[in-house]
C-alpha cells in the first residue's frame, strides 16, 4: 500500500490511546505511515510516535489551535494531506475526529467510511469492516474516491509500541481560512472520575438495570476500586440518569477492550456486546440463567449480585492485603 496519514488526538499532555492503536494498525498495513499532531504545546509529543509506527510526524503547534475546534484542524490537515502525498487518512473515533473527518472529506473530495471495526488489505485494495443492521451483522466496505478517509471505532485497536526509531518531525505553518476562525469556544467542562477512564482502564466493572437502583452502584464502585479498575454502565442505566454518559459502553457509547470486564446485572443485548466484546476476559454475574451475556462471556455466575459482588469485593481486598 501507499502512504497513510493518521490524525493523533491528545489530551492532558498525552497522545490518546485510541489514536495510538490506529497508528499501530496503519503501520502493519502501509509501506509508509505519517502522523499529524495539532494543538498548542504538542511538539514534545511527536518523538514518541515513532515507536508506534510513524516515520514522519507533522506538527502544527500554535496558540490559535489551543481549543479543540474542528474547522481549524480541517485547514491544517488539508495542507498536510497535500504536502505528504498520503492517499489514506485514518482517525480514531471521537466527537472531534468525526467532525474533522467529515470536513476533510468534503474539502478534499475524498470518500469517508465510519464506525470501522477493522481495516485490511485485500489484493492491494484497502477494505474496511463495519457493523450494520443495528450491529447484528458485519459488512465489508471500500472507497471509490481518494483520499480514502476512515473513522475507526474508538478502542478497536490496541497500541503496539515497537522498536521504531525517532521520527522525522516536520513543523507545519498554520494558515486558517477566515470562516474557520468564526467559531470560538466559550467554555469547556470535563467529566471527572476518581478512577481511570473506561477507554484506558485494564479492568472495568460495569453495572446494568439488574442493580435495580442508582444507589446500588456503590457495589460496582467498591469492586472496581478493589480491582484498581473503572466503572462503566449500560445505555439503559445512563438513559435512566443513574450514571454519567461518559461511562456508557455500547453501540451509542464507548468501545472498550480491557483485560478484564466484569458485568453486573447486565443482560447482554447486542448493542452492549459490540462495545465490550474485545475484552480479554469477560465475567458475567446475573440471576437470569438465560441472559444473552452468558452466550459470550468467559465465566458466568448465576446468582444474586447483591450477595455475590460484596463477597467478591471482600475476597479481592483480602487477597491484595
């Protein structure tokens, strides 16, 4: 394959794990992979991207790029696309990346496939795979126009740092269109949690409607704390206002791939399954022996979670002590 450009998102002074996963995947498919960092104070992040597969890193570091607004990033990426000669651009899915990818496709006249769960090369052609029919089937998709632009579902690929050397770093001049500066960010609120974010955690304990009440999420939180993991929730729980949207796993939430996923009181609908089926080990606790989640978990416990979860938490704490 030819040259691939990967848009690398960052936050709190770090490159985001989903972007590094896409970068590693691109390095396994393309002869030449370049990355692009856009923001203020991001140049110091460029050197580490070589270990994840980037031969060249284009850096646009300027005060006018400090806010995570999409249109200025479209301006920068359009210039990098032309300079680099890339024929493919890949993004890790996020709210910002979705806006940027759509804008770049319109600007460059490229083809856009979104919500990809895999990317491969068949007979010299790039092929994407994405869910369809409410995630009940997976379909292959291609591109009729270049640049080929792909938006990969967040959490699909894991970072795979190797022995790559220091990348070439190219500073990009920032020239923004007049219309790109008309939107300004008035305020920004970040979701706060005591533990790790669910898309970064190696252990996740998730709660569903089987908890019966938002007050009972304390059981899930205690087990997550004992395991050193994060707390997640299903869509039904989030829609009911029991837990924040930032913790939702599933088709309309986040895709996660922890080493361990403990599902408490979760039936296992297909919409939830697609968000967590990449976990290394899935443990399900549910009183309904016919719950769909038992069809794909690695270890299933049929019983009352209000008895099992506290005892499990106690055992974990005792073992760690």
